């Protein structure tokens, strides 16, 4: 887990001043890799290492997790290939064993060298064998190629900026901003975010001229003919799952995903919200490590928001070590600007700040460098209200009225998923209701999520690839790496993802319950957690704080508005909208207030600072 930077010119040579500048840009994210730094200038024409006459620069900041020795420092050059790599390959032990059978000799115990050997034998097509999270760049001088690759589900970041025939790649946007003169905001992306909080769903960022490398994609740059090609190395497969012993299949995949993500030469811990997903990961991690897992949780004074009861229930029943962060409204005011700067782009909820501070607690109060997180489960096993309504809509369209009645009936009497319905949330997924009441927005969009299909597989893939996982992965990565901690997400093992999207619907939603296969498969979890009816997950009393404790702060922020100057909002209308929220309007979700506040602060603290 690290930070990388690459500069490449197809028509000129960089010099010593450029080398110093590129080192500085690499070091802007030193917190991603506090354990080591490496910098390399390469002249691809004569294949020399040269920091005064070069056309390829590779910079790396290392967070040492696997093979802590200096032999695994980067940039790493082996067998004529040079790599900079951010991430982890969790099945590196199995791959290494297979590569040795093919005659390969290893100089390190790192997963980084495994990537080089995979590329050496199979080329970029071999990346399908990798089980992990990654953003890496390989310089292949023999074939005069640069190979850039990003993992399947946007877990590890990689951005790029192009100036004529110069390319710059970086782990974070902040590394690219100093290269751009006349920085401009992508107003379409910003306005879409203001409307419904969507972001990270395309290669475009909130900055013009800065793009993200898309997930499951390789970019191949040919240094001879200067041509670029973009290749998808992996696809979502549609296949039938053998329903015999389906719970056993799931439990094996879940345990194996966690087991290989516990591989580390440093200590591993777990984030525990108290919900089903994080409880499952923490419980299995504790079992697989021999009851040696440390867990960390966010709690608050709000009875409605805090999940402390469920956290205490799990840790006491399974004798798990736990430390808690009490998150209060003054923590928002104190940390919101810092979190915005680390995130680089706007985010939609104050809970992101709670997660940021939880990682800070882990950094300062423990010796952990790796944690496991429950991100991705709701997206894979239909844990959200929108998934439930997709299901009900499908039953209606297929005239399965009895099943429709049964699911509505059970959900109502058990007060499960459907009881969470609120118009303020539902309108975000309705094209006709999306703009309702938001007269303060100067630019109106009719955004279509593309959910107007009766095919659950297509809906699931679209949701995972575009609208849910990428933005969650961004929050997770920036918050954890801001504190030099690697976050691993077992639910996003590609084997589990393929399994989940092909699961028959009754294993996700059944008799009013969502995430049914999780609830039924792991009986070692306390029943109060397995059959919880509510859903929270790092929830904070956001609505209350926006109405009371943060009211003066918000009004002060909007004394002058850059969003208004850019033509995105009418400040007076927004403050009237906020007043309606303060008055208790049931049509306004607190996220509608939070994201406008955060976007305004982002413009002031990141873009026009």
C-alpha cells in the first residue's frame, strides 16, 4: 500500500529540474508511504538510468506490509522490467508457488515481484490471475511499452493528466494540480453532485483535464509509435450457480477472502460498526487469527445513531478487543476542512469525517498498519432500500402477485426494509422527483441511473461499477491512507462479487429480509445482529447537528458563496431551502444540505484556496 507518481514524455526529455519537481509531487502523498521513498529517471531510447536526461520518471512512497526488507523497495527492477505499485496482491503466495514450478527464481518475498513475473510470462493478460487491489505501472523497455493497470473495483486510485504528448499519473489528484495552469472545475460533474451526490461514476473528475483510470482497465502506451490503447482485462460473468449447498459455497468464499486478506508481515485489525457486515468480518477474522483481532468502532451520544449496543454485544460474546471513538458535532467543525483536503473531491456525508477520525485513532493509539472493512456487502447482497424496490417492481412486472404480497406483508409486520421508506430518500432514485424542491439549483438535470430494466444482473453490475462501490472505495482509501493505514475489503474479492451478482434473488431478498444469505449462513453471530431490522453503519446524528449545533457554522460559510459565483446555486434560494429543512420538512434529506456545504468548502479550501 503506497503512493505513486509517473511522468512520461513521448516527444522530449526531462531534466534535473523536472526530476526535483517530480520528487516533490511524489512526496506530496508521503503519508501514503512513510516507510520509504524511491525515485528513478529512465531514458527509454538508450535504456539508461539518468536523472538529467530522461523521458520516464517513476516515484514511489512505501508503506511496508509484505516483506519489510529493503529488497522490496520500489521502483523495483527485475528481469528487465521496472514497476511502481500501490496495493496488495492477496493470492501472491499461490501465484508465487505456481511461478516457481515454471522455473522462475525470486529475489524477494514480495507480492510486487509476483506481478513482474506474471507480466513476464503472460503479459498484461495475466492480470486476471491477480486477486487483490492495485494501481501499478510497468516499464517494459525491451518491448518499448508502458503498462498501466487498475484493479477491478476502483479500490486503489489512479489519476492522469495529459499535456500535449506528456502524461502524468498519480495516486491522488493533489499530485497533479501543480502541473496545471488555469485550473478549472468540471461544472457538469459538480452540478450533478449537487443534485444527487453522485460522483466517481465515470473517468471524469471534478477537475477539467484530470481523469481517473477506469477499473478493470489496462492502458498500454507504445513508446515507438506513440499510440495508446485501453483494454478491459476482466468482465462480469453471467453464469448459473449450482444451488446445491449454496450456503456452504458462500461460507467458503467468505472465509477464504478474509483468510488471504489477513496475510501480512505487520499486525491486522478490523473496523466494527455493529452492523451485520462488519460484525461478520470481525468475527471470522477473530476466529482465523486465533482470537487475536483488535477492532475499532465509532459511537455517539445519539440513541438513534449509535450502534454501541451491537458493538458491545459482539465483542463481549466473542471476547474481541475493541476501542471506541466518540464522534461529536465539534469534531465536524474541527476536521471538515482537513478531510476535504485529503479527499481532493467533494463527498456527501458527515459520516466520512467520523471514519477519518477512526483511522486517526487507530494510527495514534495502536500498532496496526492494516485493517479489514465491511465495505461492499450492502451493494452485493441488496442491503439498500432501492434494491428492495427493484425486487418488488420485478415481481409486479412478472405478475408474481402472491410473492409481491408476501414480501410487503412480512416487511411491514417485521418492520424490516420497507419500513425505512422516506420520500426524502426515495426521490434521489426517481428521475421525475430528483429536482423536486431544489429550486436553488441553477442547472437542472434529468439524470437516469439506467435502472429501468427487469434484469437483476444488469442492475447489479451497473450499480457496483458506477454508483456505489467507486465512491465508497474513494472515501475508504483517502481516509485510511491519510493516516498511513491499509484498508482491505474482503467483500470485494472478485470471486465473491461474481458469486453475489449471479445468486438467485431469494438468497438476497426473502420474506421481507435483505442480505438473506448472510443472515442464514453464519450462525455464530449473535441473533440480535444477524436479524437486525435497522440499518446504520458509521451513522452520525447528522440531521440533528445540521439543524442545531452546526446552524451558525453553515450560515457563516454561506455569507459568500463560490457555488453562486460559478452559477451552480442561488444562495438566497438555498438558504430558504435550508430554512425549510430547519422547519422539519419531510421532503428534504439531510444529505441535500451536507453535500452543498461540503462542495462550498471544497471550492474555498481546495480549488480557490
